[in-house]
């Protein structure tokens, strides 16, 4: 079977370059929006390319809340998994299971 490369496959370097360009464009857009736009008169054509400046604070607030929620969820899942693992190992059923698995490893059975 012959493998034909598609246009969707890219090297890590190409992907990194694309991410760099996208990030740089976003940074420049936001920097112009926040740092330059407040000092430009309202009747200039540049104002049509940007929403009102108040939206940037709402956007960053939403991003911050999302990051805090994702971080909190990750920490909660890791702590819950640790508690469940400790419970399984400490409980009588968990210790019996550990003994059974240890016995199987010693016997060489992979059942």
C-alpha cells in the first residue's frame, strides 16, 4: 500500500511558524485596539476595524475565568483520582486485588 502525502500534513516547524504568525497577528491587533485606538479620533476609518474598547475588558475577563475554571477542574480531577487510587489500595478489596495481581505476576500468567 502506497502512502500519498496530503496537503494537511505539515512538519512541526511549519506548524510552529503558522502558530507564530497567528499569535503575532492577534497580539498586534489587540495592541492597536487597546493602545492606539483610544487616541485616534472617532471619525477615522480605523475605528471600523475594531469593536468598542470596552469589549476588550469583557473578553479578557472571560478568558481569565475560563483559565481559572480549566485549572481548577484539572486540579480537582487529579486530586479525585489520587483519593480514589488511595481508597482502592487501602480498602480490603483493593489490597486483595493487589495481592492477586502480584501473584499473577510471580506466576507469569497474563490473564
